[in-house]
C-alpha cells in the first residue's frame, strides 16, 4: 500500500559502440512538427503540433499521447498472445487455462447480462444482516481482502528506517473520489463534480434494487462519512513529505493509541497473525475513523459499506452497471465520451492479474536479449554522466559529493524483465463461477501472495513493481533501484535505426530522470542502502532547498486553464527529475559523440534533434476535465509543461535554437532552475 515508487516515466536503449555501420536516421518525423510555430515562444507546439493534429482524441481517451499510443500497440501485441492462448486446448490448472478463462469471463456479455446483479445480492444481504458494530468492522475487514474499500488502507512494504525488512503499513483511504479536494473545495468545477457524484451514488443504488428514497438516504450517509474522513486526510502535497508519513510503533502501542479499532480481530481476519510493528502513515484520519465507528449510526455505516461493495463490483456485473460506472468515473471525472472496447479492458485485466505470466510470453516474442544488453550499457553511460554532473556542482561540498557517488554507484538496475517469474500455481480460476466471484478469488490470491512473500520477512530486492509489458519505469528509494520494463523500449523512446542525438534525447533523458529521482527532494533523503537517512551537510541541504524552491515558484505561476494553476509543490519531484534527466543525458550525449560529431540531418543539428526527441516523448492531446483532475492529483506536470516548463532552464536548449530575451519562453540565466 505504501511502496515508495518515484517517477513513472519511460526508457530504452542506445549505445554508440553498438550501432551498426549503416547510416543512422535522424529519428525525427517532420510530420510530427509544426514549423509555423516559433520554437522560442512555444516549443511544445513547434515540436509536437503535427503529432497533436494527426492524433486527435477519440471518445475513449481523456488524454492521448506518445505513451498511450505505444501502450495501444503493446495492447494489440498482448491480445495476439491471448487470442492464441484462448484458441488452444489448455491444460487445466495451467497459466494458459487461467489466462483464457479470465479473458472469456470478461468478454461473455450475454452471461453477464443474464446474471445481472445476482452475483452481488448475497454480499449485499450479508451487509444488511449485520447486527452490531463489531460485526460491521469484521465484515469490512473481510471484504477489504476482495478489494472492497474500507475506512483505511493496509499493505506490506519495506520499512524505510530498516529497508532490508518489510513492515505492515496502515494509511488513510476510504474516499471514492480519491483526493480530499473533491469533498472540501468549493470552486465551480469541483462543486459540479461533487454534485454529479451524489447523483451517481443514488443511481447505482437504484440499479441494484433500492428505491429512490432509500438510495437518496444512503447517498447522504456515504457523503457524510467520506467527507468526515476527507477533512483530516493528508493533501497530495503533504503525502509527499516522507518523514511526516512515517510513524512506526509496536502492536501494543497501536492498540493503545488507536483504542477505538479492534486491531486483534482486524489482523486475524487479514491473516496477519503475529504483527509486531506497524507503520501508521497518517494518524489523523485513522483517529477520525475511530470516531466514525463509535458515533455514526450502524445503518449509515452499513450504507457506506454497501456503496463500496457496489462501486468495486460494478465493472464485473451487467453491462448496464458497467456503463453507469463509466458514465461518472470516465465521463464526469475525465471527460471521456465512450468506453474502451471490451477486448481492451479484458486484455488489461488479464495483464494486471497475471502480468508476469503474459510478460514472459511478451518478452520471448518482442524483446530480444541484445536489446537488454544495450540498455544496460546505456544506463552505465548515464551513470557516468550523472557522476560528472555531481562533481561539477559548485554549491555542494566534497563531503556530500562522496556520499552521492556512493549512492549512485549502488544503484540496482533492472532492465526488461525479472530474473525469476511469479508463481501462479495457487491461483484457481473456475469458469463455472461468475466473473465477480473469480475476481474475488484473484484478489484473495494477490493478498495471500503478499503475505507469503513479505509478512515478517526480509525485502526481496528481485521483486518487480511493474510487469515487463508496462509502458513506464520507476525508481524505488528503499531498494535504491531503477527499473525499465521491456514494454517502454520502443519508438518514440528508442529507435534502433536512429542516431545518438535522437536516442539520448528520448530514452536517455528518461533514464536520467529515473536516476535523478534518487537525488530529488524525496529520494535524496534515502541512503545507498535505502534507509531514510540524512547524508547531507546542513549547508548543502539548505542550498538544495533554495534551488528546488526556484522550481516550485516557477511552476506555481503556470496557468494551465483559466484560474487553475499548476501545483509546484506537488510536482517538484518530477520537475526536478525532468531537469536532471535533461542535464545528465545531454552530457552523456556530448560524451558519446565528442570523438565523432554527428552531422546535421533533415535540416536540424544534432543538438536540435536531441531536444526535439525529448519533446516528442510528451506529445499528446488532453481534455479540460482531465487537466483539472491531474492538476489536483498527479505529481507529474502536464505534458505541455514537461516541455515548455523544463526547457527554459536548460542552457544548451537556448544555444541549440538561438532563443533570445524577446522570446516568450526565455528565462534570465540567474532565474533558471539549477540543481543537477
């Protein structure tokens, strides 16, 4: 629940020494550009305007960009693999049988419509039959194993003060809308979403058989409880404060400090017998839960649990309920006008439940071993460049630089796919049971697997937190690892036929981005072993804070929509990582080509192609609803501002495109972000 994964971005592989002797292309597709735009005024439009014009939003997308386009290609590849499995005569109990049955359960809309709400009724009756508060809490705990939200969350992850061991983590949760802002803020757009949510809750209650008046009353109970939880819940910004979200205590201390919760019963139900210590992430909302359990009527609390049951199950039931669920979360929240085709949702579900089983087939077909080797070498090149960047910083003392080098040298690099594959032998899929029942089985398998691997056990550094087919990447501070799945190692992040200018600008920057997460405002607080530990001198730490404040202030002034400004505090880690990624990869690019400079191609210098490739990674179209949603909740800046907000602070960009003070994107040298 509380695994610290910083920066989910993209990556790939490139190395000059591994390039073939054949002529390399520029990697730049001129049709993706808009050369009518002035590059110094709006580089995003200049570099991505053609792509945005040629890739308009379809109804199923709230945002569609380079990441999404590659994910679509990956999804088609996965579908081809799954189609082959479905068509085969699979041995019972095999991974193939499980994949085929899960896929077919999703796709069988005739059966789902025939069953309607029947799969849900026994569970609703179970809630209705609850007689007292203890029975209520025990039922909520039991249902949470099946991914039905309770009042708070729980998981098992590495202890940031003892990173070699796992710890049970408890933290805030219980909010259907995710962010507390949707319950508490009163601007016009937020109020509109909140009112639409109320109507949605009433609608869903009526669709499962409650009359309008009862549904209205239940909705009011849900809103009252969720709003109470929202008030003390930490904001997205505060959730980024690593130290403020860590409160380690013994089980006895937990029971004493949070006496209003039946912890012994809770842990027993979840299979966590013998809990010795916990990390209580956010104490204040859990104290509020104590009050809700004691003060709120049993009927209102049952209404809340009924709602969470309906909300978590809707996509597994009839197509009418599935569509109603989409109308709010996809339509109102994100601005989508149509659901993804069912085959896409089925493919994504299979990939989510049995990700490494599918991933093993994916890498065998689509990810050659030589690609992994190239990527590993490129990472080494970027590590060298980051070391040079550390040495070049005049604001940092030698004492801190030595520690920074030690951490950099200790990076654990994961490329492509795990060395050992996940075991799904204990997962049982039974097609004679309905879709919802099988999803509950999958959820219980996932939780038991987490207990078996992690509870009261050392951290397994070989665990992957993304599947090989994922179009993304991450840095994890408690294991000091950077991970680049096979799924991302394709155009526009990597082009086997393009030269170093393109590949360092695209893949190289994102590799540098993940590395920089080890030295951003959060990552810098972790040692090379992954422990929360201050290895900075006081003076260097103060210098770092002053320099990151420049980034916060700059992004806070960006108006993403009329009256809606970017959140520089929420996005500071990702903005620092973008800045560092650009600086590091540009240096690595210059190192790689210093003895054999690249020629101009397609009318652009190598330096210009580097920055065009970077911008192309973030090409995309996005709806206003999604812009608002992401600005409230996403620690990443919007794609446009990962280009137009990042490049004005890179000196080499000014030189490459001759950007002058009269250009709109110009930032005076003394006002530019300067960290790594």
